[in-house]
C-alpha cells in the first residue's frame, strides 16, 4: 500500500523524507570534517599553548620564590651589617672620646709643666735682672749725684 511506499513521506505538519536524512548525514559529515580539520588542530594548539603558559607560570613562580628568598637573605645580611657597623661606630666613638679626653688631660698637664718651668725661669731671670738693675741703678744714681753736686760750687 501507500503507507509502505510512503514510509518517509508523511503528510501532515512535518514531512520527513530522504532529503531530511541526506541533510542530516551531510550535516554530520561536514561537522565531522570541520571538527577534525579545523577545530581539532586549533584545540591542540590551544592545549599546547595552555601547557606552555602553565609551565612558564610554574617556572616563574618558582624563580620568583627563590628570588624573594635571596632578597630576604640579602636584606637580613644588610641589616646585620648595618647594625654591626653602628655597633663598631659607637665603640669607636667611645674609644676616641675616652682617648681624646686622656690626650687633652696629658696636653693640659704638659702645658701646666711648661708654664711652671717658664714661671721659674722668668722669676730667676727677673731676680737676676733686678739684682743687676739695682747695681746699675746704684751706680747711675751715684754718678748722677756726683755730677749734680760737682756742678754746684
């Protein structure tokens, strides 16, 4: 009958025949071709790129971590060196201050000794000068009076 001949020919709202099947097969075939020829290589490239980016990201993270650790070590070293230099600076200042004070005391003592020696020498020289001066003054006075009284008749 007609129903066996028109197995794919339905009359009604939707008509499904061999055209529908051929279109469906062509759609699946072209989908497979497009997927295998275009999408799969692009997907493989995207996967390779994703793997490359992931590898570089992990590598960068590791390198950044090691760099950060080295930076922390350098900062700790610098801080310890600065504190050691500050300690040595304070120690040197204390040493220099105490040594400078001792040197000042020594110089003051030497100055005092020199002044005492100069005073002693000056007093000796002034006593010698005055002793000579008194003799000369006596001689001068005597000659003055002698001449003064000789000129008075």
